[in-house]
C-alpha cells in the first residue's frame, strides 16, 4: 500500500505490469519475513543474516532501480514498482525486526 501511494503521488498510471511487480514485491517481503523469523536465528549468525539481507536487498533495489530509469514504459513500471517495494520491505523489516537477544514476539510456549 505504501508503494502504491508513492507511485500515485509520483503521477504514475497503474498498469498490469505494476500489478505483476507488486506480486514480486510481496514475494520479496515474504522472504524477508521468513528469514527474520527463522528459528535458526541465533546470536552468532544474526550479524551474518543481517548482512546477507542488506546485501541482497541493496542489489535488488539497484538492479530494478536501473530499470526504473528506462524510457520503455514496461521496464519503467516494473523497475520503479519493484525498486520502491524492495526498499519499503527492507525498511519495514529493519524497523520490525526483533533483537536476537530477546525471544520472538510470536514464540510458541509449551504449558506443562
């Protein structure tokens, strides 16, 4: 919704290619959530996980950001939507990520 609002504010007219790019962004965001909520997240690997997420997200933003500057409308739509969406996913993931020192918010506790 944030990306759609930004695109609307930029004066972009939505097309089917924007919708396809939104599906890609949803997949990227879901992948970030899965990695951040992984049970293998431990103190030793937390720094490595974060570095991998930042590198992968940054390269995705850069690659699709290049497409956003294309003069071809299809490539521009896909690039702009995916680059903004990837940036939003990275920012929201960083904002909502839990510290590895404390237990996850949605941890299942067993009652004995």
